[in-house]
């Protein structure tokens, strides 16, 4: 490292032009450093940290360019010439080599492995971005926006006024190749399906009144179609045909996943577990005692019969029983066989 690393918590130090975008992604701080090798080659590292992985992911998509090549570094990475962009967890890294080599990517993988990852919910990405289909996706065109500054930097079909970021909405969009041309697919996620339904009415009203001046409109060229699925509004636009854009919308289907996340009292769980464990132990003890008693009684009886045969058990005077003498002939009462008595 040449000198000491430079640090700053001001987003202007990271990108003076896009300060507002970094603020929307909850920029935390920045670290800059320059490294040199003995042969004179240099490597400049710019590492921006955000408050969660969503911010790093959003900043990564903001700086991502379609002509970049995918790389296997960190969580996602892309390169173009001597420049490599990747993020891991809540940290976005831009590496600028003075001279790229075969070992450049391997060295950045090692660097990514040393970066700490956030814990808990801070490590999770927005789940609604997973609803973007993979078929026909144009590489490196996905964008994520958490505010109007990031949304205005991309060609979004819907303006920030209609999206209403004040309602805790999030946006992702990407470009897709279709048989009739390229289309843009935009997903707007809201906290609840009811909020999505209300904002869909506003989008539909803007669509109907877009010819009137002073009204927020859907600002994409060509055809556009939209629908709501759960808390997500999907919009397809662009020069593609109506059927292709409708087919693209048909790939977006939200399904509710119900999870049990209510906190349970640890004392109640511990008491229930202890009760169950004590019941099992008691049954095992009683079963063991029954087996031992059976073996002891049977063994004692066998031992006594061998030591004192017919004296303790099975003595003759104790073996008497009532006999019916069924094989003996019945007594004669003065009647002959075949005679009837009055």
C-alpha cells in the first residue's frame, strides 16, 4: 500500500455526480487505497460500505454496464478492460488495474473472501427481485432503485411520482429480448397488496390521461401493459409486439409464503421439554423395574424347584383339583334303556 488508506463518510468523496443516488442506497463510508508491485504495476481500490446488502446491490446495478463481462468474484461481479466491479455483502468494490493479468481476478477473489459479511436481515436482498424471469434477459441490464434519483438515472416506464417511494416501494427493471424486439420489464414492490392495488389505479389513471398537460404519465415509447400480482405491479413496455409484452407479463406471478415468526417464550419451551423428558425417563424406569422383577421371580422359582423339588412349589397336596369323571358310566335308577318313566 502506498501511504495510508483514505476514509470518508461523505458520499461526495465516493461519487460527486451521483451523491443523491448513494444516499438513497444508504451509503455509510468509503475507503480508498493504492497498491504497487515491485515491477511498477498498481492497483487502486475503492470500497464503499452501505448499511445493508441491498444498498451494495443497488449501487452495483447502478454502476453496472451492459458491455461488461461477468466474473466469479464475491456475490456478483463484472469487468471491462482493467476495471473490475463487484460487491460482497454490504461492501461495493471497484478495482482499477494499471495492467491486468491472469492473476488479477484470483487476487480480487482473495480480497472478497476477506471482506466481512453483514449478519441477520442486513445480509438479505429484496425478495421481489427474484420474480424477474431469466428467459430472454439481456445480461447486465438489471437495475434496482430505492428512490427517485436512482430511478431517474434509468429509462423507467413509470415516473417516480407514480411509483411513490414515500410508500416504502422498491423498483427493479431489466431489458429482455423477444422475437419482435427488445422490451423493458419493470417491477414495483409495495409493502402490501392493498397498497399495490391503490397505486395501480393511479398508474391506470395516468395512462388514460397522459394526453393532458401537467399530469404524471407513463413515459416510455411504444406499447406498454401492466398488471398487479400480490404486492407487485409489473409493467412491460418498449417496441416489442403486444403479444410478446403480454407473454413477458405472464411470467410474473407472485405466491404468498406464510412463515411462523412469532417469538416463543423460552421458559415455556424449556418447561414443556423437561416434562416430556421426565415422562420418558419415568416410563423407562418402570419398564426396567418390571423386567427385573419378572426375571427375579422366575429365576427364584426355577432355583427352588431344582434345590427342593416338590417341596416348595408344585407339592402333591397343592396339586389336587376337581374332577368331573366324565368317562365313567351314569348310575342306574331302576329304569331300563328304552323305557319311559311317568
